[in-house]
C-alpha cells in the first residue's frame, strides 16, 4: 500500500507534467505599482515640504511649530471662554 507522501509526489509530478514547473516571483523587493518612488538620497520631509509650497524643510518646520503652538493656544482660550 502506498503512503500519503507517495500519492502526493505522484500528484505533484502529474501536475508538473501538465502545467510545467511553476515558481512564483519574489515581490518583496519591488515597489508596489501604486507607490511613488523616493530616490536614494532624498528624504520624505524634503519632498513633502516642497510639495506643500515651502522653500525648504526648515521653513515647513517653523510654520508647523507656529501652527501647533497657536492651535494649543486657541484650544486653551476656548476652554477659558467656555468654562
């Protein structure tokens, strides 16, 4: 009587004869097709700063700091006015 392994081997060989040996391709080394590529040497913060219309990332950082501070200030003032 044949063991399960032998049946599996026979089935695999039969399948290989029918469709050929098929091996998948590695996809972990490729960027997804819907992903923008960032070129080596460039940083995301530089790209986002430029696309947001800032001269450089330092200008974007300074604006973000002011906005964050003002948002906190407005939230605190709102609590005082509401309370």
